């Protein structure tokens, strides 16, 4: 019973490591689950779960996660290709979010329409029109915000694409 409680506490406690990663630490016949890397004397299996899929990997090699902000502060930079890839990923995410907003808008409008029908109100009812306008205004604002962010990301992407990196700007030596 105490072992189960200890295991649950280790799994539930928040930690610096991502919430979708758990480490299974094993020493002899003792198994402990943790959200932080296992101590050196334990063998370690990394259990990751994402989108309903769980994978377990024997990860006795210790990896120290690199915080992107710390990397920048330590003057480590990411490559131009990686930056462009990250920008593309964020643009794609915003497009997906806009699609999701349209699905939510349609659902809320449908719910409002059902409410109007069951309350025997006309489509010209002021309350119905106001609620419909509120829904459209809210989702339009979210979409406009995302479109603005996407445009800024696209502008930055084109700016980065046209910049000449220091390696590219070096001219070949003349003899």
C-alpha cells in the first residue's frame, strides 16, 4: 500500500520536466516512477505519452534538457533552417487554430439556432440577433488576431530567408 502511494505521489507531483514524460527507475526488485531523471544507481526507462500513444524507451544514457531561453542567454544560437522550421510550425499551428475556431463558431451558432427554435422565436428576434452577433464578433476577433500573428511570422520568415548569413557573405580569397 505504501509503495502504491509513493508511486502515485511521484507521478502526481509537479516537476520541471515535461508533464508527458515519466521515468521508470529500477534497482534490483525495486521500481519507482518519477518525473525527473533517475539517480545514477538506478536503471532508467523513459515513458512518454502523447496523443493517446505511450512509448517506453530504455534510456540509461542521461540527457539534460536544454532550455531554449538559456541557450540564447548563453549565446548559443539556432540555425537559420531551424528558425525557419519553427516559424513554419507556428504558422501551421495558427492555421489549425483558425480552423478550430470555425468549428466552434458553427457549433455555437447551431446551439443558438436550436435554442431559438425551441423557444418559438423568430429569426428577427432582437435577443437572437444580439447573441448571434456576439458569437460572430468573438470568433472574428480571434481569427483576426491569429491572421495578424501569421502575417508577422510570414514577414519575419521572408526577412530571415533574404538575410545573408556571415558564412554566406564571405568572399573567396583572391590569389
